């Protein structure tokens, strides 16, 4: 309101000489941290399974379920919401197999460093999986490397936490710059993100609640009451790491999941199983594409789904962990960089819901996995308080 009375020269100085350089520097810092953050999160998650035998018996099936269930449920939801976005299907309607094959083959990088320099998430994930698998196979022979990765991950997470501390200032500056440029109306066009994302969260929770209650013959009220404390921690803090201890306790003592599943599933699941963030990334991507007029073709949708899954796996379980992922998501989908400031501003609210839904779905998924492996105490999960 005050800026509307400022001289045009002053407005241009604030926008072009003060706010824009700070914005560009902040985005550059996020881009620099994003690649290593993704690599270390995925490689560490695989290595923390423990050993190649555990990976084969439990870890392989667990990871497969995490990825497939995320992809299946959220793809169904993604297709269901397409009518809400008029631009969907306005791109090239011809589905060329060569484009999809090129995208798949493009996952394999030419060298180790290019993916980090270009910020290519699929190639970074590919390298992280190779590194994590190799360390598992080598075991003690890779002890020094694994220790280095663990310490490097702690350093990167600390850097990210400190970057996140400046997010309120970044959001204020970004929104103020939009007002100076008379572009604030763009933020209002993003109104679809919140209701559509919340609709996706309700869909996920309803599906998983139905699966557990029907297949395990558990009262819905009993199940929801048992998982409620962990859900609330995620909703209040936007950090699955903050809910780690309570999550283990609920899974083992209240849901009757075998300790072996809990020891692997909770830490690994909190890193790689994030269906709430998958929906957040996909909805954010398609909404920003609509706002900025990006044509949404079948290949674009498949690319968006794959990148959203990859980034959901790579999102660190800390408040603000999604910030670096938005930079990669929107730029990979050829959406203008200006959309990043809108995504970051909206994320302040959506991060809490996505984290809480991730924790809810993880507990339900571990119940299903333990039941399939005959490692579930059905008496405990059915027991009322």
C-alpha cells in the first residue's frame, strides 16, 4: 500500500537493484544445495537398510511397495483432476514413443558431475541408487565412505535448515516485488492448489484407512485414534523427523508391527515414502503450468509424474525440506522461474498437511506390509484402549 505512493525511480530501484539480486542469490543457493541433498538422502536411505540380505528379504519388498503404492494411488488421482485444468491435453496430442524412450534413456548420465551441475533430478537419483547399492554390497569395505556420506548428509541438512530460516524474509521480498511489478494477481490465480491438494490428501487417507480396516478387520475409530498422535505431530511441526520416536512407539506398541519391520520401515519410510508430497508436487506443477500457459501434453504429464515421484523420495524430512525440490520441479517442467516464489509462498501452508499425510500413510502401509509378511500382531492393532 505504501509502495503505491513511491516515485517510479524508487520502485524500480527497490525491485531491480535490491530485491531481484537477493532473490536470484537465494535461488542459486537453493539450486546448489538441491543436488547434493537429493543424492545423500536417497543413497543414505538405501544404505541404512543395513545389509544386502535384509534388502533382499524385507527392504526390496518394502521399497517396491512404497514406490508402487505411491505411483498407483497418486496416478489415479492425477488423472481424476485433469478436467479441473483446461490446458491439460492442449499440447501435442500425439504420443510419440521415441520421446518417452529418450526420457528414460536420459536418466543415465554421461558422467558423475553433469547431473549436479545441471540439476537433473532423475540422473542424480540414478547415481544415488547405484552408490547406495554398491555400499550395501561392499559392507564393511565401504565403512569410510558410508561414514563420509553420513557426515556430509548432516552438513547438508544443517545448511538447509539454516537456509529455511530465511524463508519468511524471502517470501516477504518475493511478494513485495510482485506488488511493485503489479503482478500480485498471479498469486491469486494459484487458488486451485490448496483445495485440489487437500482433496488428494483426503483421498490417500481414505484409501489407506479402508485397506487397513477392511483387510485387518479393525474398527475405524480404533485405528484412527492410534495413529492420531503421530499425525498431529506432523501437522503441527511439518517435520517427520520430529515424529520419529513417537512413530516407532505407535507402530510397535499400538499397531502390532514386528520390531524388525519397524527398525527398517520407519527411518526408511520417512525418507522415501512421501505420497503427500508427491500429490503436492504434481498439483503444484500442473497448476503453475496452467497459470503460465505451458502446454500440457501426454509426455509432459508422464514427465511430471516421474519427477514428482523422484522428488517426493528425495525430500528431506525436515521443515522446509521441499524448498529445494520446487526449483528442480518447475525448471524441469519448463515453467518460468517466477513460479518458484509462488510455490514457496503457498508451501508455507501446504508443507504441514503433506507431512502429516505422509506419516499417516506410512503407518498404514507398514501395517499392510507386516500383514503380508506375517509379521503383524493382529491382536494389538484390534485392541481397544
